[in-house]
C-alpha cells in the first residue's frame, strides 16, 4: 500500500503534481500532442525541479505522462517556425533542465507510460530508474529529420550500454521496445499499463523509506564515481561510510538491527 496522497495540482496547463508521502509525482498532461515538449512546458518542469531541490521533504520524484504519450519528443510544429537563434536557445534551456534533473540529490524515477522519443527518451535517461509500460516505445529518431539528439541522450546512453548499441539507435533512429530496453539495462522493470504508476509509487515509497542521508549519498557516490578513477571513487565511498556510521541514522540502524526491531530513522 502507498502512503496518503495529496490532491493533484496544476502548475502549468500541461504539468500537474501530486505528493504521496515523501514522493512527488510530476505528470505531463498534453495528451493531444502525446506529451510533446513545448518551450513553456520545459520551462515549467525546470521550475519544479528547482523547487524540489529546495524541498527536503521530497525524497523521491516520479515523472510520468498521460495516455499514449510519455513525451513524444519536442513539439516540431512549434520549433519549425523558430529562427536559428530561437532554436538554439530552446536547445540550451532544454539541456539545462535535463541536467538539473540528472543532478537532483533526490532519487528519480521515470514511469514511461507510452511514446518516449527524442527529448522524451532523453529526459527519462536523466532519471535514476526507468519503469516502462508494455506499451512504451523509446527512441532517438532525430536522424530521420536530418538532425541529432541535443538533450544529452547519446552521451548518457553510451555510458550505459556502450558505443555500438548507441550508434545503432542514433544512426538508424529505430524504435526500442520495452523487452529490449529491459535486456539492455536501460529499463529497470516493465509493467502492464494499468499497473505502471502504482508500481512506480510502490518502488518510490521503498526508496523514500530509506534514511535520507544514506539515500542521497548512495546516488551521489555511484553517479560521481563513474567519472573518477577507481582509487578516488573507493576513497569517497569509505569517507561516506565513516560519516554515515557516526550519524544519528547510522547509529539508529545498528541499534535496531541488534535489538531486532524496525529502525526509526529521522525525517530531516
């Protein structure tokens, strides 16, 4: 069972949020466009990411879509009329939002309910975990328009699955189905459409129930360690362990284990 939920709040015509315990759900609601990013929607997501960073009570973020679309890429109709300067500015702002999401100290889950192409796949790759519906479809099809993915997707993907599979996806623009994404380790779990959000919330609630400092340290150390040499990363792990051992939560966890009772971790 998931924790008590707040009412859904509209923070933009196409973005709604809801809190479930320590979990914040951001739902993109632009079904008529399959969730495609407009410039104002990207800006609204960026604003919410800043607010989440400043809200310690939010421990986990779930990003999802509505209907058949998670985010079916950028709104091509909107940027087809943009000048070169406007297009480049949109790309810079989008990348900044995606980077901010990837750098959130809180754990993040993309619950991909449908089409996740281009920027939709790229924003999902910024999350710590991707849960997909059996009806989800992922891909980076920009090459079919004579373009290249500009939201960081190829560089994030190559660090997950290597150069050959990344080149195949980017250079063919083909669609990836959930089972293949699961086999490659891009998707964490696959669920029927009607079970996806509940499964994401249950997983998020498990994460949110971990001690906050340890949860954040785990995310930071794993992410930062990928770009460090092994000795630097191992030393950082040990320093974090020592700090957590001396923390109130660390001591409480040890006492609870010895006393064979549930730990009562702090809410700070």
